[in-house]
């Protein structure tokens, strides 16, 4: 019994050491990937405090220039201790100090307040009130409903969520190819979806995540009507 208990503890410990979450590669093999951030984490509420916002901007501008805190201390004649407190949002810098930092970092004083003043947008769309749009290749029986759109934002990424409804079969299916990544989630019906040279039979609950720079689109409408979510994301720099 002691040996079994020891074995169970060893197995439990080994399980904790394994990275998470796990997924499945294109060839069916199980893969494991470490997330780079915790999607459930809540940022420090002090981010809304002016000192914290200024400190993060000072650190960001300093790192962008590739200089150390010691280098900045020499350029501004501000002590290392004071600079550390400023970057960590522990103290409120005087206007004279901000002017010295502004000259050394080559940015206007107002740049230090950007994160404190920025607004974070949200779009709420009630059921059935999405915007019908025409996408390249759209034809009769193919409805693309845009569920929300936020243009310029702090993330540097544009996201377009669509609810796509296909109600009529067609001999020729639209093929899309664009910058960014795309995520599909099947809600109703069945389809064989093409991405590059690969075909994926999809049913309700199935999802497909891919590089949208490869040609992609429905290859065969197996069961109609068909509805799926399509979420496209790409850098703001490539928008328009």
C-alpha cells in the first residue's frame, strides 16, 4: 500500500510539471503549448493611478532607446533611486523632473500621460442587429453579418467577428486570402472547409484556427443551412 501511495504522489507531481494546455496538431499528434499570459488575470488596479501610468511610459521609452536606468540617471541628473521609484509608480515626479526625462528620452512631456488618458472601447450588438456586409466572393445565399468592429486601439490588432450563414448550395465557392489569422467555430450544419491543400470536415462544435494568408473557404456544403463564427484578426498597420 505504501508503494502504491508513493507511486500516486509521483504521478501527481509529474502531472503538475507538464505544460498546459494541450492541443492536436494537423497530423493528429497531441501537442502542448505554454500560454504567454494568463487570460483570467486582473491587472493591478493601480494602473489607473497617474504615477503608475507615468512610470510605465518612462520605462517603455527608455527600453525603446536601449539604455539602462544608469544611463538615464546620467542624462537627467536624477538619482538611480528616484528613477527606480518613478518607473515603479511609487512616487509622483515633479514637472521639472518630467521635463528632464522628456529631453533625455526625446519625447514630449504629454507622452508620459498617454496610458493614463487613453480610453478602452467596447461594442455591444444585440441579437439580429449585426451589420450585413459584402465580402469579396459573397453571393446569393451567403450572408456575412459583422458582429462588431473597433478600429484604432491600444492592442495594435484589429479583430473582425462575423456570423456567416449559408442557405443555398453553389457550384463555385468563394475563396479568401488575406493578412492575419482566422478562427472558425461551427454552430449549425456541416461543411468541408479548405485551407491551402488541406480539407477539414466540420460539424457543430468543431473549430479551425489558421493563417489566413493561405487560400481558404468552404469546399463542400454537406448539410444546410449552415452557420459558423469567423473571427479575423490582423495588425492595425495592414488595415485598409
